């Protein structure tokens, strides 16, 4: 017993070392056996008859591909597309609140662009003013395109050679003929630097915009000489004209999000 007590740790270490050595020998023998088994399996697989690959069933994939390829148009302007055409709810004759569906000829879609009218800037010679030494020349000016009706009234302005008109519409560059009785006036538009000639019998006229005649058959209404910024009451909804060209007109919906382009039907 005294020997075991004195050499207990050595005995335990010896047992552990023997166990480790046994495991190591086992692993070496196992690795060799596994290599041999793998080699045998590889040789059998190489010599065995290969099975043919079976085609994969792609029926469902082809169906999904056909759905993707097929074009389905999205009509955002359709009356039943409520995202961009919300339904209006109104009180019916029976007193109930019910959804109302507009007809195809109601709203901006029911407007017809009948005719356009040119809005001119017109400048003509009126008279000679001032003194013989420093003459000034009077011109009549008419501006149909102005938004304010007061500014559309014809006015007469006196302009000296080399000076601009009071409202800076045009500049008088040169006078031909005698100062007291000129024959022609060479002028220039201040905004565009466009030059033009005026005489006693020849006025200058330039289109600066358009007004429009419209027809709304849903209510048998005519809107004549409407301008940009004017409002139109169409079946209870107020629309606004945002642009007018000779061949087309643009109307904005009450929510100012959607616009409608109308083509001229007659000129």
C-alpha cells in the first residue's frame, strides 16, 4: 500500500499514456482501412454503368414565364381605376349618400376645343410731337395678350430716337426721312431684340398668345375667348386652363394633379 500511495500519480500517468498510445495506434489503423474502403468504392463507381439523367419537370416554370412575358396593359385613366379617379359621393334623390359615376362626356373629357384666337401685340405710328429740334414720335400700342383687362386698352406713347417706350415694350432705333415728316421707323422689341419697320400705313403685329372657344356638350355650354388661368365649371367641378396653343389646350383637374390635353377640332 505504501508503494501505491507513493507512486499513485505515476501509475495514473502511465495508464493515461498507454490509453493515448492505444488510441493513436487505432487511428493509424482506421485511416488505412478508410483509405482502402474509399479506393474500393471509387473503383466500383468508375466501373459501374452510369444512369441517364432524367429531364427536370419545368411545367410550372414555363407557366410562370408565360405570365411574365404576356403584356397586361395598365389603364390608369379608366373610370373604374379609383386611385387616380376617386368616386364622388353625393346625396341622391332618396336622401341617401351614394357613389356617383361620371359619364365619359363629363368633366374635361367632355370638352371640345372649337377654335383659337390670336392675341396680338400691335404697334402703329400716330403722330409727330415735341419740337423741330428734339422731335418725339407718338405710337399707338395695343396688347391683347395681357391678363389684366385694363392693360389691353390701346394707349399712345411718345418715344424719342434711341429711347425705349415707357413700358419697355420696344425701342425706336432710327427714323428715315425728314424729322418732322418721317417715312419709316426702325424699331426693336426689347424682350427678343427682334427688329421691325413701321410706316404711316404699316403697323407691326405679332402673336403673343391665344384665347380659345370651347364647347361642353354635357350641359350644352359654350365658353368663348377663354384665356390661360380662366376657370371652367363643368358639371359642378371647377377646372382651370393652364396652357393654350394654336392646336392644343391643357386643362387642369380640380385637384391640380391630373391634366387633360385637348386638340383643336377646327381652326
